[in-house]
């Protein structure tokens, strides 16, 4: 039996689990959503997306679970991400970043990850 709260927003059904005292997420900030950038190589093709489960989404891109841009251009490396408190703020940031010039996107990646290392392994073990 699920314990938590069910709520509906814009014809989608969401489930918010109830937090237990002493749970592992207590005492640390948990983001509700992430904006992320996947790339195929340094200064190569980049994809900007938003998700609520970053580790899972990075795995899906890496293994080509869904067809689309990241599968076609082999954007399998998570090179940048940014946590947000709400899904709405993450979507707004994603939309704004998609309008950016390419040089601005590359500068944003270089600021967080100058070596263009794959951050998916780091977040999967956090």
C-alpha cells in the first residue's frame, strides 16, 4: 500500500511519498528537478533536457532507451547539470538555455566541468 499523497495537476497524476524521520534524505537538500546537458564529445553535439530523476535519465540516454536526438547523435555523456527546487523553474531554465547561443552553452559546461568528464557516474554513487 502506498503511503503518501496523490495529487493531480494538468491532467497528470503525481505521487508524493511520505518522508519518515531519520530517512537518508533528511538533513540534505533534495532537488525536485534538474536541468542537464548531454554531449557526444568535447565541443560536439549537445542536448539540453529536464528531469526529476537525473541518474535514471542519464542511464536512459547512455543506453539509447528512447529514440531521438541523443540516440541519433550519440550524446551519451552527462557533462552539466543544475538542481532546481521546482519542476516549473527547471523547465523555465531549460527553455531559456535552449534559446542561448552555442558559445554560451559551451561556456556554461566549461564552468562546471572543464574536462568534460562524465558526471553520471558521480551522481549515481552519491
